[in-house]
C-alpha cells in the first residue's frame, strides 16, 4: 500500500529478501518495487518492512531489474492466455456434456451417445451453433428403416411372420397390417393364427379378419400350419401370428422356428413394446434370435416420451425398424418407421432451445 501511494497504481513487486546485517536496524526485509512507463521499466524503489521512511539500501543494477521485469511480464502474459483459453474451452466442454446427458436421459446407450456426440461435434472443438441439426443428421445416418412390408421378398407370395413376447401387441399389429394391405392397398391377404400349445386361442384374429374382409385360418399344429401355407400360396400376403413365447417356452419356440426356417419367401418381424427398457429389449431380442428376425417392429410408441431404447436396440442388433404402432386404433395407428422423425424425437430439448434462441 505504501509503495503504490508513493509510486502510483502501476507499482509492481519485483523482489523481496532478508535485509543485510548492516541495514537490519531499518527492518527485517528489503522489498523492491518497480513501475512500468510506456513499456519500459523505471528504476525500482525499495522499502523496509519496519521503517519505510528510512533511506533505502543500494538498489540492484538497472539491467538486472529490466530483465527481471521482462520475465515477469512474459509470465503474466502466459497466465492471461491460459485463463483466456480455459474460459473459451469450458463452455464447449459443458455443452457436449449437457448434450451427452440429454441423449442418455432419452435412454440412448451411453457408449452410443458418446460416440455420436464426439463424431458430430468433435472431441475437443466447440460445438456448432446448430448442435441439434448436426446431431440429428449423425443419428439419422445410423438408423435404418424398412421401405415397406415385404420389400425384402422378391416373389409376389409374401409370408410375413410376427414373433415376440406375450403382451407386445403382435395380434393387434397384425390386424392393422391386414387391413392396411387388404382394404387400403387392395391386396389379397390370408391371416394364419398359429398357436401350437394353446387350443382355441385364435378368436380375436378371426374377428379382425372378418372386419377386414380377408380370409383366415387357425393352425394348432405344425402340420396344420404347413397345410394352411400351401393353401394360401396364391395370396399376395400371408400374415402369420405366433404365440407370445416366454422364457419357459423355449422348446416350443425352437420347433416353430425350425419349421419357419424352411419356408421360402418369409420376412420375420420381432415385435416389442416401446415402453420396454433398453436392457430388457436386448434380452428379448436374444431370446427370439432363434427365429432369425429380419426387422424390429415397435408397439405402444404413443405411451413413451423417449425412443432412445428403440434406436439403441436397432443399432446394437443391426436390424432395421419396420413399423411403429402409435396407438390402439385399427388400422390408423400404424406407420412406417421414419429415420428423420426418430432422430428428431431424441433431441426435443435442444430443438426447443435453438428455436427460442432464434
């Protein structure tokens, strides 16, 4: 305080050291201050901690002091640059962390979320101004969607098999597809309801077939299923509903899977509820791998606010998403999967923030 009062606010501490013995009566320490004027150092002033008003001791040589001040100024400049770089980098890192957390909150797999953020926004650089747009494009590039029902089958006689756990909504989805193809697209359709271990479990589909105006066959054994398929070979679409196998029905599932593996012109869709947790979707998919499904079909999409689990399972299993069932309505609440809408639904918070900022 005394040095700044005497030398002005530009006073700068240069060095401090213990006072020589002959000057010890003036104070314990010798303190040297200097000032900067137009970029050049002025001669320093020294003071003693115990007697600032006494005559100062000999000062260091001017060249040495100039060198010390230049070093000090360089160090201060380095510190200023480091602080400046940190202030710029911190918001970028925080933004990437926030986006990564938002993807995980939407039930996207953490490693997939991190990979998408780093590939889209860079591991170190600041994110672009329209982060949601760039991220949506990166997500879209990873999602695969089927073109239409039966597009993977060249023959006109397309056999569509729905498999999945009990309660997943297979029967309702099959009715929607039957009406979509039979009534809307004027295709010839046959519904085959297969239940090889529960007799008379077909009545619901029989009622849907009557509403849709399409033919219906119930098959309680594999022999009946073989006959039904042969009888329907002139139809454009044969839609096959299968039992909702649980983990305790592995033998029955394997018997049906072996039979279907020998059927030509088939397309197998694994039906799962969109409300199922990501880890459980992976377990269900593993259980139904015996049917070698070609596509994933998700129901109850209207009952969840996040689709990260759907996208994660599609990417993890390397299977395209075919249809999304978005409500109980038959047949209106079903639509082909759309990669653009799926990607956009992962980032509603970011899109809302950008719209507000604009």
